[in-house]
């Protein structure tokens, strides 16, 4: 993708990128099996990670926590919401909501709560109710999760502008809860090695460290680091 | 380069910490020799908070023969065992207990500005350690805004120099403020920062490498940096400084005891209320009390005010040392907008320490800009989760979010630190909700003033222009804050401040505040170095005071022991009462 005019800020509004343009991933997994680094699997590097880090990161890949904080109904709505935010419309998916659920279940806050917001868990539950409310009332869908992707995206676009109203939304600062939930979603998504494969991030780097970070001789890429494909 | 000759091998004279560490193990090696003070006799100094201020103070006074005990809410870290080379897996380093945030421009807490555990926030600070400028100490006089400090740059200068040698600081000769040089040579600059440097140069801005508290050469048993880029996740290498490794090892050797997992909930006063007798704290779900001849609060800008406000008594109904309703006021943050820029070649900004090069060209007031004070510019390289926050902040989600994320390796990020001015209503108060220790949680309200907004807007524009000039193909902007200071500010009289120039609280003879909360203004520099320098200076003053007093006072000692017995009895009564 050497042509930057395709980047979202630069192309006509509403003109979506086509991930199908991206090469299919060939080594290991990326979400939906496309990415910029088709032969890169960060999990090939685990021998170079320290033991404590390896345990923490592999646990994330191998042991998906079950949904225990949210009810089955909430989970259905919110899973569709997470998929919309992360544009995950087919397998393999990073199980974002499972990680969010675990965080809320364990009460792992981020260290603050806005004075005009409920606690994080309540805020998430209200978002589940609010998305159903808006989908059914305003968009005349059977449910948020059951609505077509384009409808879900329309609803989320209004959410992102802080403009969803009525029902459960009246108990929330809508812009702030969008920020809160998308932050949690990205914490889950971009801590997952599959996402690192997609974006070409080096992952854990202790004890090996880096030598190739911009010198004239070594360049910017270690020998083990991925080569970027130009679709 | 010119500073190599100064020798990367200069070592501090009165701090053996780098030699007390092990070359191959990161945890402290002398814990089995750590003092254990009895809880029924006063220690000379009881410190609350094992961070930048607290541990420098502890090490200095222990060297002078004081019995020093430190209470720390968080764990006693062993980087080998407790820290990971992973962004999400590092959240236990942050103070993530809830705080309520309000005001018109609320400041999000946690990861970005508050640490916990032995070493404090510096265990996961980025590592920039610039000095304040001489002008920072006389903002009111020069610019008619903010406040003057009761001390000058020149009072602190020897302490800046001493701490720089101890961290040690690596960087180029520094042309701004009071020009100076650094003990370690500058680190090599990575591709992403190089791109930023080129842009700045073309724009006519001068940048320099550093200053960072990261070893660049042999330093006792601390290894060289391996450029792995996880400084904000805690350095598993012991290359980046935090007081856990730069001051505590020597402190332990001289009698510092650190009680980890110990949350101070109340400072107790004696019968008359003009002296403190010790601190009540929670450990393992139990309430404990440690008597002390003096107490230093070093819990940082939110927790120090919170602890004082929660320490009420008949003499101090509004909180300790709070006769004039100043505790918790004038808390400051810096405007820390970041602008990312896209380039055709891969830059892979996750490599090398995030702090690399900086400019203080805009630090001082320039009337033509239309606001008082200024900002500095620094490179900072977010890891993927932070990069996602950046992309979200620019308004992208769904396919666009994924797309900018996939483009991660092409971006370089510049940030600013804008000096925002102190305001009385930017303050910490106690909320109704209580935490796991039964203590009311803090509420922090923050609203920007007109000068603050103008500064941030101007600085953002400069960053965007730098990148335009550098030929960036696209830009993403995130408005954010960094750092915290103030809340127990230092000043000239009891009517304008919480502590005097020696860090002693107005009205309580033996209570000190020695941390970031005492700063009257915050400059456009990162705060850790000035906090450590202040603690070092405070220690000198305390040492001098004590040797002057040593000749007096078998009488005083008896009085103190009496007070401690009194408070121990009262305290026992209190906890029994509460238990029922
Ligand atoms: C992500 C991040 C990046 C940063 N980057 C930089 C940088 O590049 N350069 C820079 O100069 N600064 C930076 N800082 C800021 C710097 O780390 C702090 O300003 C500095 O450490 C504050 O020192 P302190 O002594 O006031 O408090 P701290 O170092 O935070 O220490 C306070 C300690 O007190 C403990 N404590 C608080 N209340 C209690 C209580 N009631 N009982 C027991 N213990 C208690 C806390 O757990 C903590 O360990 C950064 C901070 C963060 C979080
Ligand atoms: S980049 Fe260097 S200083 Fe930073 S964490 Fe890695 S080894 Fe430590």
C-alpha cells in the first residue's frame, strides 16, 4: 500500500477500504486471515521471549475466557458491537468480548470514572441496552445483532458522533461511553498476537532486544522481522 | 562527540546502588539485610510512598544514620518475576484504583500518569529527565501568571547535577535553560525519531538527543539498554532508571525498611494536634500503626492531598495542614497533544526507547504567540494499544481503524508538553465512595484556562506544520494530557501554600511533603528529575536541622516517646471500637 491516497483520511468519505485487496495470510493466524505481512507469525518467536512474558502472552491465545459478566442477551448485542468496531465480519476472529468480560468480571478498572458516568460494568450493560433500543426503535431492526452489517455501521456512526438518544442513552454521556468501550475493545484486540501478525509488530522483545532500528548499515528490520507485502 | 571524553565511567560518590545490584538478576539482592523496625517504637522518619521523592529522601537520610521506614501501597517489584515485555500485561504497574474525574476538561488517570509499587511512577515512566529552566521558578514575577517558587533554580542546581549522575542521564550537551551537559553520551536515534528530527530541522527547530535516564555505558552492575522499546512497561533490563534500582539498594544497605503492600490511610496527631505521631496503614486487611518522630508524605499529586484530607482530628477538622483550604488545590497537568505522521518507508517505531529527542525552543514566553509560558517538543513512540488510542481519537473505527493500525510501521509521532497554569479549582477532594481500604476515594476536577487553551492550540499547530514541511503523507492527532504535579504546593506563607521552602507543612512541626505535589508551577519539562532534586535538597535541610538539634533534647525525646505511647493507646482503642 505505497499509495497513501487510499488512507481513510485522504479518500472520499464513506469510501471503505477493501480488505480483500490485502494478501491472504500464509503463516499463522491474523483476524480474517489478511494482513500486510503474509509470512509473519510472531508466535514463531516465542523461544526468544522471557518465560514470564511467554506465559502471559500465550495464555491470551490459548485460553479464551468464557462470558461470565454479561448475560447471554447482552453478550449477543455486544459481540456484534465489538465486531463492528473492529470490522471482524468472519472467522477467524479475536474474541474481543471475552477479554472485556473478564476485565469487568475481575473489576480491573483503568483508574478513573468520569463524574457523569456510571462504573465501567454498568456503562457496558447500558450500551447493550442502548444499542438494542436504537436498533429496534430508530432503525426498525429485529435486534442490533440481527441487523445487517451496514445498519450496524450506521448505528455505530451515530454513536461515534455522540448522538444516540432516548432510553438507556439518557443515563450515559454518549461520547464518553463510546470512548470507554472502544478503548476496552482495542486493548483486547491489539494485545492479541494475531493482531500483531496483521500489523507487523515485533511483539515481546526481552531478552533479545533490537539492533536494526535505523542505522545506515542495519536498516529498520531485523532479519527475523517480517517483510511487508505491497498489494 | 564532544561529551564522550567526560567519561561514561563517572560514578556517584555516596550512592552504591548500581554496585549492589546483580548483573544477571534484576531484583534487589540485599533484601535479606533490610532493617525491620519494631512497631512499638518511633522510627526517625516514616515516609508514605516509595516513589521518586520518597526513595531519594529515604536513601539520603539513611546514609546520615536516620532510621527510615517507607510505607508503600503497591508490591515490592522483582522485574524478572513481575514485569513482562508486553503492553497489556503491564497494567499492574499502574495505580488503577478508581478516582472520580470531573471539571470541564477531565484528566484520565491510571496508565498515563500514576504508578504504584516500590519505585513509584518512575518504574513505568518514559525516561525523559530534562531540568526545569531558571524562569520556571519565577513565573509570577516574569509573566504575571502562575506562582513564584520560594526557591530558585540555583538552589536546586547542585541537586540536579547529583541526581543526573545517579540515574545516570544520557544526552547531548543541552543548550536551553541553564546550559549543561550530561554524564552519559547520547543514545543512537532510531528511524522514526530520525524522521521527526529531519522535519524539525527543515522547519528551523533545533532538537537534541535525550535527556534520558537510560544507561549508555557501564554503570556498576546495570546493563546497557537493549533498545527493546518497552520503557513504559517497566524496564526488565535495569537500564532505565527508577528509584527502585537507583536509590533503594543503597538505602537498604544503610537501614531503610520498605513495607510493601501497605496503604497509609491516616496520619495521626498527638494530643495537642501540632505534631504528628505516626501513620495508620492497612496491610493484609489489618490495620497497623507505626509511630514516628517525623512523617514525610510522598504519595504524588492525587494521593498526598487525599491522605492529608482524610487525616482529620479535633485540631484539623478539614484535614491535616489544611487550615487555609489549600490542600488538594492547584493540581496541574501538561497539555500533551501528539501528532503522528505517515511516511512511505517503514519506520517501526516500537523499537528503541520511546523517549529519544526533544526541543525546548518554545519553552519560554514569547509575547508574539499571544499567551504566557510555552511548551517543549519530544518524540514518543506508542506501542500498538496506545497507537489504537491515537487512531480512535482521530475519529476512526471499523475498517478505517484496522487500516490505520495495519499501517503502524509507517508512522512517527511527535508530542508536546505545554505548561498549563495552576488554578485553585483544579483540585483533589474526597468523594463519597470508599476504596478497598475503607478510605474515601479521590475526586479530581480539572478545567483549562484561556492561556492553557491558547498554548495547546499553538503547540498543536507547530507539530502539524513540522510534519507538513517534512512531507508527511497523512497525519493523525490526539489531544491528551501528561504528568501530574501540585496539590500541596510550596510557598512563602501559610496563606499561599501547604508547605514552606523546606517542605515542612505550615502548622505541623514534624510533617513534610516531599514529592511532585509540592510544585507551584510545572514548567514545560517532565517532572521526575525536579522531584528527585527537591527530595535531595530536603534531605540536606533535614540533616542540618537534626544535627543542630542533636545537642538539645533528652527532654524532646521523652516528650515524643510519651506522645507515641499516647497515640498507640488511642489507636488500639479506636481499632477495637471499629471492630465491633
Ligand atoms: C506513563 C508515564 C510516563 C511518564 N513519563 C515521564 C517522563 O518521561 N519523564 C518524567 O520526568 N516523568 C515522567 N512521568 C512522571 C513521573 O514518573 C512522576 O512525576 C514521578 O514519578 C512522581 O514522583 P512522586 O515521588 O511524586 O510520586 P511517585 O513516583 O508516583 O510515587 C508515589 C508512590 O506513593 C505510593 N502511595 C501513594 N499513596 C500512598 C499511600 N496512601 N500509602 C502508601 N503508598 C502510597 C504510590 O503507590 C507510589 O508508589 C511519567 C509517568 C507515567 C505514569
Ligand atoms: S528500551 Fe532500553 S531502557 Fe527502555 S525498557 Fe528497553 S532496555 Fe530498558
